[in-house]
C-alpha cells in the first residue's frame, strides 16, 4: 500500500488544523494509504491535537512524529523582540535536515503539507524542500490564508514553488490574490469540510440556559475577541430588530472596547459575552437563528460559516475574501460591505430577510414553516458542496494525479 505523510505547523490547534484532523480520522484515506503525521511540537498544539483527533481515532491509526525545531525558541522570544524572527530563515537548515531524515525513513509516496498561511511557518516550506530533495513523487501544499511577503519570502517562495506538485486552497479568492503564488498554474481549489457532531443538548435548553426570550431572534458570533473580528459592529448591523446577541470567544485584549461599543450602539436588543461556556461552539450554532461574522480582515474560507451551514443556519457576513463563495445563495444568508455600504440600507435588507424567514408558505398543499424548510435546504447544500466524502475524494484524486480532477 502507498504511504501518505502529512506535515503541519502551527502554534496551536487552530482552525487551519481542521483538515489534517479530518484526514487523520477518515476511513477512506486509510483504505488507500498507510498514514503518518508530523508537526512542530508545542504543549498548546499537543493539547488541541489530543482533544480533536483522539476521540475520532478509528480501527487504524497514523504514525505520529512530534518535531523539535529550534525556531520554536524564536516564537517564544518574538513577543519581546519581533525583529528576532529574521533568524527563522537560518532555522530552516535544521528543519530541512531533520525532515529529510524523517522522510528517508518513512519513504512517502505522497507528502501533504498544511500551512496556516504562506510563506508563514518555516517548517512547512522546509518540508517541501526536503520532500523534493528526497524525490517524493507527489507533494501537495495547502494554504489557508495569504500573508504579506517580504523580499526574502518571495525568494523562498520561488524555491518552494519548484518543489510542490500542487498548491491547494479552499477558496478561489486566495488562488487569485496570493501575492507570491497567483501567477502559478499548479493550483487547485478544494473546499474545507467538517465532521458532524450531534449536540448533547437541545436548542431550547441552550436558549433557556442563556436567558434568551423565545420571542427574540438569537444572533451568534463565535471567534476570538480582537479588532479584526469587529464584534462591536453587531448592534449596528442588527439595529431595529428585537434580538439577543451572543458572542463567544477568547479575549485578545479587546473585551473592554467591545463591551463599551456594544453598550453605546445597543438599542432594542440584548447581548451576552461568553469567555467560557458549558456549551461548545457547535451546540451554540445549532441553537441560534442566525450566525454573524463581521470580520474585517485575515479571513479566507471561515470554518464557522461551514458549521452554520452544517446545522442549517443562515449567516450574515462581511464581503471579504472567500466568504461570498460560501454565502452565494439567498437562503444561505446575507452579505454586507463594511467599507462600502450604508448600514441603514443593509439593516433594512437584513430585517426584510429575517421577516421573510419567519413566515410560512404552501408546499404541495401543505402549510410549511419557511424557516424550517430553508434550514433543510441549507443542510442539503452543505452536503452537496462540502460533505466529507466529497472533499476527501477530491484529495484522493489529486494525490493519485487523476485526470478526473482536471
């Protein structure tokens, strides 16, 4: 059987690690490959990895290789002296040697690299170089967001591009706008997927526990509380509607500012901020009426919008990066332009959409709740576009260089 090796690098088990997690627990992949996995070792990453992957481990399991790289010391020092990260390029020498030795032992037929951004984590680029030096037949490289590249990064990118069979992104937008890679032809768009989990508690129980009036519309935002997430815009977006806004996320130093702005803007609604909750993100999404994502930057193809679709929830989001590729049908939600649109105009459009969803219509001679009907449609669209089997099949075809893909 052929061998697949997956390499990823992140400071913690963040959203960009979702796809490696899916791959490490998907039976179709184990039916086709002997799987191994390496990552830059850190306590934060290991904690997230154990929580995410281990509960789903099935009859077979991958060989796991935590990698100790010198660059980790630079990340620790970065918060005190940012310019020290200039040494990361020298750290790549050690990474290439260690990864080359690892790949020599594993002898992968396919090397799949997962990076939060590009050029971003050095060990991901080192993995591509090590794989090329060893002569790995197929090297694929997933990029989850684009970052501004320095001159040195552009030189590095030109080297990495020669090593990679296919770059992969979840959105067409990233393919078209990546500063260092957009002119290349070896780029494939494969959307992300998510694994369904049945909520432990019912939506009614969650709403009751949070103190949400059944007559009010429950808007939810999930994400770290930092300026780029723009949670302070929520009351302004939802102005004029009886609503209850819940924000759940880790405070990144923006909590006081968010609270102040929400209190200033909040008219008819109520809001609750959860730094910690007995309910998971998925459970909260399953209970809300609408998911809201007002982010202004650093998003590409947000997993939270896929989660909302998975649970049949319409979304309201900024016209940013790959987001319009997800919310591209009216029943999937509504998009606003934070910089270019009148909030008053958008609020009227949004309220009209919500009022429309609250009604009913006649379907084949039966009175049907429009909201429930749309929820079912949204779930079906999710399965057709982003179902796990569909997405994993795309990766399997890519790794086998199947003509069906092109």
